[in-house]
């Protein structure tokens, strides 16, 4: 009887897992360092794309040099790339690539992050 019950529970768990689908989504964090008249300049920008189908769509706002993310705890304001990376890491995001890019005459450091979303 115990082995039948264990087999039934295992089969039930397998059936539930077949009903789930998963996909990966990505974000890019761009960071720019520099000097200004007021001193050291530091800007971060979080890019989730423009499709509107991203799980963070409507939650991310890039304002001036910082990123604002609206979550269950209110608006989180990030002025540091490390603070933002730590926050995203707690939400399941993983850095998969880093690099440097030039956009027009600006030089940026980039982090590409991914997360698996299970529906």
C-alpha cells in the first residue's frame, strides 16, 4: 500500500510538471562613469525592451541617472549598479555576460541578465 501511494504521488507530481511551460527573458543594465562640473558622474539604465510582454513591463522607469522599479513593496530607487544587481539577483536574475559598448559618443559598461519564467 505504501509503495502504491508513493507511486501515485510521484505520478501526480509528474503530471503537474507537464502542464507548466517556461521561457527565458532578458534585461540589460548599462552603466556610464564620467566626470562633470559637479564632480563624479554615474548613470545607470535598465533596458527591458519595448514589446510590453516582459514580466517587468510597466514596473521599470529610467529617470536621470537612476532606475525606479515599482514592486510589491512600493517604488525602489537604485542609484548604484551593484544595488540594482543585488536586487535583481534576489528576484532570480543571473548575469550571463558583461562587456563594454559605445553608443554614439558615450562609453558604457553592460551586464546582460536572464531569468527563467515558469507559467
